[in-house]
């Protein structure tokens, strides 16, 4: 389960299970095994021992659990013991007692460019598994929140598909291996959680004899309950090349009474559920497909919290566990239905809401804002699916009396309430989450209504086309997909509405479009790539770089390695681009939004004459904590092992320090002015400016920006001394330090405090006193995505340069306008008014000229039809602009008697085409609409357009095609009106 790129096997709803019982004997077993910390595997318990000690009391059901402290529990204590939260806690405690460091869940936004979202518990340890960074601990355990959306359409249809789930995992980084991993997984399952051993089945890789023997001989599982499976099921790979290895899975058997003969397929969802997967990362897959043993063998496991909760809580599916059911019950309350007695369709809708709302809340909490790209598109699609599902359930209003209110925030409040033990920060971010959901729901309701309108139009077109062709009306699969994907319109509702109108839908075409999207989604987001890059060999031979840049901007260092075009080099000569790895450095490497330092590396020849000079233009961190100095050899030859004098550009470093501290002040000012709930969504600290992205739902007012500038410049004027401390992460959070967006932190963190103003976790460089900033000015504020704003600003030397430049521009403007600075605004307003009047006069003249031309061509209208005749006028008015062309068409509509159809075209400029269609009521009554008609004609000119049934405009980019387009318009009008004129 853990670490796999493929989704979990299907599971169908299952019947209730026997009631839990407590077994006194297990308490002693649990106590005796909890002291084991690995190594030699002391304290292991055989299956035979467990079967003897787990034998239930007379009258007890065979399904039993273990108590780790006492043999007697009240009913309320027992229920608390098997809650989802207690399962998570007991899993972590189990492995903590065996020497594992309990680490926090990583963000759903991974620090990994190969995946869009965190899809597995092992993702945060990927650099360690690759050997790119040293392990901080030999073994760890986590409860990782994960997102997978490749099978979103299965949510609610199966018993265990989710978009959001928690993966409980234990990991070994070159420490213990198969023996301990297998025994502990068994002890956890049978002793800690009391699962009956006779109900557990094991799968191993077909060639993994070692694991088979460990399960059968060490643990004592009967060989009949150990299945050897092939590479597709039980061999994990990270990609074409890279770390890989066999895996072993534990399955729970809901129907042991069926015996061994009926258990040929562990994928039988009616009988089995896989809940624990152990990945033995022991090989490196080479380019030729061969396997070589890894130097460091690792363990990567995953236990599905929702799955184990389902087993222990005796419910038929994951949704009815206490992790999700309270959310479903809140949705049921809003929909005025009862989940327990609802039909299957209603239950499916409620499960979708329960699942998706968890994913949505945690994604927004982790900084993902709804948008049309990347992660933002994932959360927007989930939100829209919940909104339309809520409509199908009949939810109206917020449940608090406002029938026009948003219901998502009401359900989200329940998710927030349940989030405490998953991510405590969700509650602090709740105001922002709820506000974002409210805005997104209202926005989508409008989109959904437009989708309903589009469906009506598509159905009308299908019916009209079928009548002309004498065929069965059918809605194209592409149109069904557009309604589904762009407008969030459910295919089921599209089909239902279409059938009511006598229209079938092209399901084959819809399935093709869905498959295209599914393949793209799976290819982009649902594998964790662990291929070892060519740089790994370099990292193996180079220690971490010692950074001394907080205290000094100069030091002597040794060249540890050189890289040219990705390959190691011993020496590099003048004129070559090079990457230099030093044993220590004063250069700051890009991180936390701050760009890397610039400067020089000098190799002295004696008498203060540099033998070689390397200009450094960027510094990046690679392979963990190795600083890569990127530059160009300006003079001489640089060699591995030589001593260099590393010198940072002092002025540029000062600019970066000023902008970084100013960024902290900006965040503090934003929280004061627009509210504490605003949070950072990204940043850039450069030499020439700073950029700060933050979550907020509207543009800032000019008065708010002015207030922010006043606050920051006041703090600068107050000359506040900064304080920098290194402390445990937990202490920093308790002190109120704010974490920087997208950063990962160790147990010890650096805290930068501007006393009385801000306190942030930050590894960047900063001024020692706010007075060094000198001045601060916002230069722009704009939206960059839905709910995300961006401020760009300057400070320090860049602030002085900005003010001087603006002063120069103002002086030039005053000189040109021949006014004083304070008179510039009034003078420009006068000029704009004069220009507006002149343009209006010019437009009026052009319109009159167009009307005159229209009066000249009015007599060119011709008649079609028999008993009822229609006037048709299709003409080109040369270079008349679009607005004047409209005036000409309006004049002709008034001049020509009803029924009349007018189409005019012109080429108002190079590469421009203007078209207009004007139909009187008598023409519209014949089923021909100006908007649709002119839109099709405009396509011939490389454009499009539309409008009302009686009047519409369009444009294009191919003037050479105008004559043919007008001829096409004329022939279609003749054909349509000539046939119907009677």
C-alpha cells in the first residue's frame, strides 16, 4: 500500500463483523513486546504462542482485540480505544517504543517537482532513500496525510476509495530490515490491535524466499495462508531505473469460514482487504534492467488508517468510520435525509461529500488556492464536485436559515472540528478556509447555471440537426465532456435531461475524452520517481558544506569538487562555466525565497596577485546541504584540492538582507491591516526588489496600502534591534513564531525576531537593525490567482533608486507639459477630456458616413420566397470600423420592411475583419438567429462572435477571406429563407 503508485484494490461493501472482546492474556504479551527496539528481534512472539494466549473466553466471539494496560474496560473506554484517533496514536506509540522517531506529517504540497501533491508517506524521505541527504535518525514513524485523485470517480462507489487518506508508516534508513519489519507488523496487527491471527493472510513476491520463510517459520503463519504473487502485485519500483524491491502485504479475511480452497484470489473484495504493506527497498535497477543490491537497504511501510478503523469499528466501509461519518451526518442534516435508511444513490452522494470535504479543507489549509492550473485545479474540481453533488442531494442554503447561503463552509466546520489530531494548524486557519469555500461555491453556482443554459442550447441544436437530416437526435460526447469538465455538469444529469427531450448521448465519445484526461492526470501526478541521478556519485564523495555566511562574508576554503555540464572535473580553465563545491563558504545558497549570493573565488599566486578568478553568479543547495557555487572562470585555472579565497559581494548581500527583513515587516503589517488570518503563499527576496504573495480574497484599497507603508516605515524609523536565536522547533512554535511558506524544518530552527513586530522561523540573512532598511515603498499590488494577491516593493538602496527614478520622470513630465509638479494631475485630466471630446466627434462623423453608405446600398436588397417574401442584403462596407458598421446595420433594420436579413462586413485595419448580422422579427421567427449565424460566418475569417437572436457582431483576423464569408452568408440566407418563404 505504502509507496505504491497504483491505487488500492477494489473493495465492495461488506456485512457487519462480530463484536469486539477484550482478552486479558494479551495484556502481558503487549507489555513484553513493547520493550523491543529491533536489532536482534528480542521479544518476538510466534503464531502458536499467540493462538494459545489469544484464545477467547468461553462465550466470547472469535473476533478479539488486545488491551495494552488492563483486562477490563467499560463500554465507553472500549469505544474510545478503537477510535480513529486512538488507532493513529497507538500505531505511533508502538513504533516509538521500538526506537522510531515520531515525525510530523509533511505538507500536502511536496518539496518535489516530480509530483503535484503528497501521495505517499515515503515522499518526505525520498532524498534519504536516494542517498542524496544523510539520515537524521536511523528509523522513523509518521502519520502522513495524502491526496490521490486519479480514481476520483470511484469515490462513493467502492468501500475504500478516497481522495484524502492517512497513511501510517514505519521507516528504516539502512537500520533494520525484513526480519524486524515483518515481526513488528505482525505484533502490531495481532497484539496491539488484537486482530485474530487466523484471519490474516500474507502476500509475498514470487521470488522472495526470505520473506516467505520469515512469515512461515519466524512468525508461524501457515504456508496455506501465504500467497506468492508476481511483479505487478508485489514488486515495487520507483521508475525505469532506481531503488526497487519486493513487498509483502497483510490482508484481513472477513470470511474465514470459506476455507483455503476458496481463497485463491486475495483481490476478492467480498472477502479480503489489504491494510498493511511492507516495501523492502533492497535493489537498484540499472539501465539494462538488471538488479544490484543497494548499499543501504531500507524499509518503507504503509498502513491505511481508514482501513484499519473500518476493521476495528466493525463497519461495512471506510466511510462509516468515525473519521468520516460525522461529516456525512452533517451533510445528511443539510439535505434533510437519513444516511442509514437512504437508497444506494443517496448514500453514494453523501460519501462523495464526506470524502471530498476532507481533501478540500486540508488542501486549502496547506496553502493550495482554487485555480485553473496545477494543484489549484485539483482543489477546484473537488469543490465543484461537492457543490453539484449537494444540489443532487437537495441541499439549499447554509442550514442556518439563509436559503441563498453557501453550504460548504457549514460542512467544513465539521471537518475542522475533526482535524485536531491530524493537523492542529487547520483550526487556526479555519477563517481563511471557510471564506475561500464560500467564495468558490458562489462562483461555481453561477458557472453551473451557465452550464444548464449551454445544455439547453446543445439539445436544441441536436434536435434541429436531426430533423434536417432525418436521424435520431444525439448529443456529442465532446459536448457532454465540456459540460462535465468545464461547467461541472454531471454526466448522469446530462443524460437524464437529454432523455426527457428524446435525445441520446454519445457515451463512447464521452468515455474517450474522459480517458484522455485520466491518462494525463495519472501520468503527471501519481507516481513517485526515485531514479538516482548522475550527481549522486559526486555527493557520495563530498561532505556537507559548512556555512559561515551569517558571521562573515569572506573565508579561505578548499575546492572539494568541480562540475562542468553535469560531469565531474579535476580542473577547469579560463572561459568555462563551472560549478564549484567548497568545504566551507560565506555564500548564501538560495532558499526561503532569498536568492543566492554573488561574488568571487580567488586563487592567489603570491604578492597579492590572483592566479585564478571565478565569478560566482548563483549559489544553490543540492544533495541536502551541499552548496553549489555556479560561475565562470574569468582568469587562470581552478583545480580540485586548491585553496581559494571566497568573497561575497558586500553591497548585493546588504540589498538582500534589507529586502528579507522588509518582507518580515510586510507580513506583520498585512496581518495588522487586513487581518491575522492572511498567510504567506510565496515570496522572492532579490537584490532589486521583494515580492510577497499572500492569501486574500480582494484587492487592497489604496488606504490600506498607505497604512501598510506607514507602519513599516515607522518600524524602520524606530531603529529596532533584531534578535536571532536557534531553538527547538516546538519551543519556537509555542513562542508564536511564523513558519515560512514551503520550507522544511529540523528539530532545531533559527528564529528571527523584530521585537514587538514579528517572529518568524527563517534561515535567511537579515539586517541587525531596522534602521538599515532606510525606507520602504510598495510599487504594485495585484491578483495572481483566485484568492491570492501579490505585493512587490522596494527597500534600502533599491528604494532610493526607485524614488530618484520617479522624480526624474516627474521632472520630464513637468517640462513637457510646462507645469509645476502639483499641477500635473489637473493638466492631464484636461488633456484627457479634450481627447475624449475629439474622439466622440470623430466617431459621430464616422457613424454618419457609414449610415450614408448604408442608404446608398439599401436598394441592393433582393427578395426570396414565394407567397411570403424576405429581403436579403449582404454587403461589404470597405474600411468602416465595428461601431460604425453597427450603426449602419441599425439604420438598415429601420429602413427595410420586415421581414429582412442584413449582413454587413468590413476591414477596418490590417489583419482585422468586422461583421454584423441584423434580423427583423419575421426572420427570427423562421428559426434563424443572428448570434449563431454570424458566429459561424466569422469562423471563415479566423474569428468568432455572437449576440442576440436579432442582432449580433463578430470579428476575424483574415481580411482576404471576407468576400468568401459574405458569399457564404448570402447563400445560406437564400437557402433557409427561400425554402421557408411560403
